[in-house]
C-alpha cells in the first residue's frame, strides 16, 4: 500500500506541476496584434478539428462501452467493470490530448514573441508548453491506473483502461496525421506552386490549416499515442505479474511484483520534473547550445530516474516485502529497468543523428538535391531504411537482456 501511495503522490505532483507550467506559458507576452490575430485563427481551427474528431470518437467509445458491458453481464468469464475501466481510459486519453492542444495553440504566438528577444526565452516558453503535455500524460495515466487498481485489484479489469487509451490513440494519431499531411501538401501546392508566395506565408489561408494540422497531429495525436504506450507498459507488467502469481498458486493479486510498476512510473515522474529545471542556457545562446540543454535535461532525468528506481526497488523488496527478497532479485529487476532506459536513450540519439541537420545523413541528402529530385528521393529513402538498423538491434538486445535478468516480467518493466 505504501508504494501505491507514493505513486498517487507522484501523479498528483505531475498534475500540479503541469498547472505551474501552464501559468508560466500564459504569463508570457502574446506578441503584436497581427501575431495574435494569426494565433486566434489557428486556435479556432484546432478547436473545430478536435470538436469534430471527439464527437465521432464519443460515438465509437459509447458503442464499445455498451458491447463490453453486455459481454460482462452475459458471460461468466467477462466482468462488467472492464467496461467502466475502458470508459475511464478513453476519457483520460482524450483529456490529455485536449490539454496538450489547448496549451500548444496558446504557446505558438508566445514562443514567436519570445524569439524576438532571443533563443533562450523562446526555448523556455516552448519547452514549458511541451512539458505541460508530457507531464499531463504521465500524471493522468498513473493516477487513472492506480485508482482503478485500488478499487478493483484485478489486472483484467485494469486492462480495460489501456484498451480505452488505445482506442483514442488509434484515431487521434492516424486521423490527426492524415489531416496534417493533407494540409501541409495543400498549403505548399496553393502557395509555392500556384500563387508563388513563400512557404508559411499568412496570406495563404491554407497555411492556417497547415499550422492547425501541426498541432492536432504532433500534439494531440502524439499525446494520445504516448498516453497509450505509457499506460500499456504498466498494464502489461501487471498482467505478467498476475500470470506468475496464478501459476505460483496465489489466490489474490498482491505482492511487490504488482506494486513495482507503479513505483517505477512514480520515480520516473519525479526524475522528469527535476530534469525540466535543468533545461536552460545562456541569454546569448545558439542552436547548438539549445540542443545540448535539451540533452542535458534528458540525460539528467535518466540518471536520476535510475537512482530512484534502485532505491524504490530496494525499499520494496528488502523493507516492505514479506518475506524479504534477496539482493540478487533487486539487482536483476534494477538491471532490467536500466537496460530499457539505456535502450531508449540510444534509440533517441540514433534518431537525432539521422534527422538533425547537424549530422552527415541529413547533409548528405541535402547535397543530392543539386542533381535533381530523383537522387534526393533515392538518397532519402535509402537513409531512412538504413536508420532503422540501430533501433532494431538495440530493441532485440534490450529484450534479450531484460529477459535474461528478470524473465518476461523484466521485459515489461524495461518498457
């Protein structure tokens, strides 16, 4: 129970920190009247898209809820509470997307206005607005999962929470992505090709739709996707712990294996909040120093998270657990988490290497544009395919390493 209280406290802290970041963003200058006018147009477009998308999603969620409820009431192997968890998961996922969209469309003009004073002020506004989305995802996610676990203490029911999050993520990510790319291509065709005006020129009405698409696809859609992945990793660990307990002859879902996923998630929230305060740079910063500031925050959060994971795992297995579990198990579980975290960092660095203009792959693709569109398409396609090699190898190695340390449960907590 103590571990679950820590998880609830971490989730509540995440929500409060998101509120704090929101106030920081809203306190920034909105810019000139022309900037505000364009910003309001983007806000109206984003609100219209979300209103339409969520209306359709509400119908879909209601139908699935009714189906799950009917199955739970008519079949012995199904439980009607799963339908409730599904509804909570869908609502929570939609809420995080709405929060992210709400702050993003208000941070756009504020970031542009701050950029007139320098890169560092713009970084602070932009990073704070992104932090609202990220912290809201983990805060709402862990609170929803913990509360459902405290109420039902059944992994099969809590799995409905993940199912609801997946339903929203599917439509938000795919629907938002399609709209984003359609608006982007349409704006380029209407502006640069037909009218001969520069890209992202506000005189082109399609540019507003393009900016709306950037928000709905890269903020609301991405947020729902992250929420689904985050909740899914917790639920997967609970399901594997339940299976192991069943084969061990346990009659109730209790023990450190069920608490550990919540503890790790809570420790990650604390580390992430601390890491956000380390993303800062000088007033006369350049692009390179801004990127390093982001890396510093990421690396610091990872190191702090690893330290908290070890302490929480040791506390759970050696102090709270009855009977006390050996240090070998503590090190194995901690090692699985470290493998997963290390794999994520390496994959992130690999992605940055293949997509950042600072490194050779992107510069190589740009150089091919001299000889025409055919060579740049071939070069870009080849680079994209080559970029999948490192993530593929790292994922396989991480799965094997986590399994060697802690079995299937290790793979779940490594995620």
